[in-house]
C-alpha cells in the first residue's frame, strides 16, 4: 500500500472534509474491509456524487479538497469504487449503481491525500464507530 503522496488541506474539526456549506465529504484511503457499514455505504454514496461533479465539471464543489485531489484521476476513483462494491457484495449488499469504465480516465493511482493514512486511521478510531482500524497502521503491510 503506497503511503506517500501529497497532502491537500481542508479538514474539518471532526476529521471529515467540509465544503463551503459545512457539509462533510470523505473518500477514505483505508481498505474498504476495515470500514463499518455507515462509512462503507456513506463513502459509496459520496463517491458517486464526486464522480458526477468531476465528469460534469460542476462548480459547486470545485474547490473542495476531495474534489481537487481526484481531478485527473477518474481511473483511480473508479478503482476505489470497484473496491467498495466488492466489499459491499462480500457483506451481502446488492449494488445497482455501476460507473462507466469508459469514463475512468486519467491516472489510476491516487497519491494525494487530505490526511495521511495514519491520520485517517486515527480519525476513524476517534469516531467511536465499528470500523476495524488497527492501532498500528504499519501492520497492514
């Protein structure tokens, strides 16, 4: 798992990224298998919104940190979606909102982060949910 990359600023006080209206948006970089139900399904929903913002060049969230870090990386966003869908299927969820792989352009690698991976683990641990984040993020290999 690549832990390098560029950090993009814009985190809210609870660790989620806030848009100009105070709406929390998060596309995690942790393995989907570690996410609780709420974060797995919430990220899937947010990812679809982000996909449409990027594909349709919507301006409402154009400067949001999550939007900025995925510009030019629809292929990577598509791969994240597929990883979420795989985990959803493993948990028994039916998925009915596929993305068009022909639109998955740009880089297939996401190496820009609003928060480094170790900070994302800490944020999830502090939420008090049932995400299965390890205390030592290096243990993921």
